C-alpha cells in the first residue's frame, strides 16, 4: 500500500519554528511529509503545492476552487478552531473530505489575554504609560478595583470557563450565559448562569467567548448593546463578527461603554483609518491572544494527531457542516 502524502502548505513563522523534529517524525512514521517555508502567494500557488496531497495541515484558508483541484485529498487538518471562516466544510464533506480542527489548544493563553485586556482597561495602563513617555505627570485618571465587580462571560466553553476561574481568583463575581444549558451546568462551571439580558444589564465587564457561526454572527447587535450597564467594559478575544462594530463604537463615544479591549476585527489587518484607532478608551491588540509558545505547541500537536489518527482509522475532532 502506498504511503499517503501530507502537505503543510502555508505555515506562519511561529508554527514553522515550533514544528519540532519529533512532530515531523510522527507524520513521517506513516506518510511522506512536505512542509513549505512560507505562505503561498495566492490560490494558484496553493493549488500547486497541495494538488497531489492525501492530507493537508492547513494554516489559513482553502477555497472551493482549490479544493476541487485536489482529487486525492481526504483530510484537511486545520490549525485552529474557527475553520468555517476559512474552509467551506459542507463542500468538503460533499467531496468526501474530512475537516478537523484543534479545540482547546489556546484556552489558557486566550483567557490570560482577555484578563490582561481587562486589567489594562481597568487600570488605564496604556494611557498612563503614554502620558509619562510624552513628559506628562498626570495622576487624574481614576482606575477600577476589580475585586467585587461582576464579570459576565458570554460563552462558557474552554476559554470562557478558564476566564471565569481566573476572575474568581482575584475576587470578582462571575456570571455566565450559554446557548447550551443543562441541569448541573452551573455547578460544573462554578458560577451562576443567567439570561443574556440580565448579564448585559448587571455586568461591570462583559467578556465574549463564543465561536462564530451563522447563529452567533451579529450576536451583540444594536438592541443588545443598548442594554449594557452604563460605564461597563467590553472584552472581545473571540471574533469581531459577533458584535455590531458601528453600534459598539457609538456606545464607546457616548460613554455608555466606558471602554473596550479588542483583539479581533472585521477586517484584518486593521485599516490605518479605522475609527477604533482614534478612541482613547479602547485598547487594541493585533489578534495575538493565541500567540504563546505553549498554545502553538498545542495547536501543532493536535493538528498532527488529527492527521495521524485519520490515516490509522480513528477520526478525531471532526468538524460537521
């Protein structure tokens, strides 16, 4: 029996740097493995790289046009969670291609990043740092003591649950909302589950941890955002498309939202003239919540395990259409 061919056509530098000899050997124990050193220039080059592959470890996107040129393709192992933003999973399944992702790889890293954004907002870290660097000694910016404040977690998967644990550790009151409630879920999480309206109207800090699906796109629209507690903070390390960005900006300008910490955007890279950039009560980071050595190691291990398991007859982390 011929050995399958596995291709990693588009690794980013962090993934390439942490693709250890041990991980390469794991793939080469059952397959020929081809790893490129950079991302392809476009669809044509991507198709050329993976045309004869049986399996692909995918860092970014694959169009249906490219997929249709890969007649031998059996599995796409996506290095991340939100694969539906980058691959048409329904189309892949119709072609007999299994799509997998890497759940749980960044629970700790992303939760820590959300916590860091919350602290930076509450303590005015960037603004105070900027004042000092510009020669201004200004002690007038009042910060927020987080102990005793209520953080509302929208979405309580792995990242949301870990965020709750971290917030409880500093003495915050934690509440959560989930689409998938069942008896005992609140006890399992260690904090009460409430309605979305109650969470929005009573939380001092709202932190988003939902996946992006057709059901959650635009989840916090103008109507929902209008219900937030005046003076609250919003943290989004999940997906920009969960929030009506223009409506959020209006609330930030009016002060109903006192601030926002954002790591994800409708358009990435963020355009230089984007209105968020001019708001002093917003802290922006360039979609880096996942980017720790530990999380990248996890993502590679899970993605390679998915390919290895597939060709050994045991499908893991399959994504349904």
